[in-house]
C-alpha cells in the first residue's frame, strides 16, 4: 500500500475493533508529533511584567471578579 486510497480501503475492511485500535494508534502518533514539534519552555523563562503601582491594597471584601466582569470599581 502506497496511496491514501489503498490505506483507506484496507482500513475499511478491518473489523470494528481493529479500526478503533488503528484510530487510537494514529491519534497517539499525531499527538507525539505535535508535542515533538512544539518548543518546550518553562514558565520561569517568561520575563517579569510590570503592571504599575498598586492603587490600594486588596482586602477580603474585594470582589475582583465582579470588577473585571462588570467593569465596576
């Protein structure tokens, strides 16, 4: 088999369980290739970012999510 059409025909003739095994094998191969091509890096390599001065210290009554979602302060 050297063409995709031949491979598809051969895979189509397999029993369902073997088709599932083939699918899982192909998915794993793709996952490994994607991970291998991605450049691995650590979060420690990201340079620090300055967000400016603290306007007021946070306390337990602060609702940060509400402020972000609703735009209130």
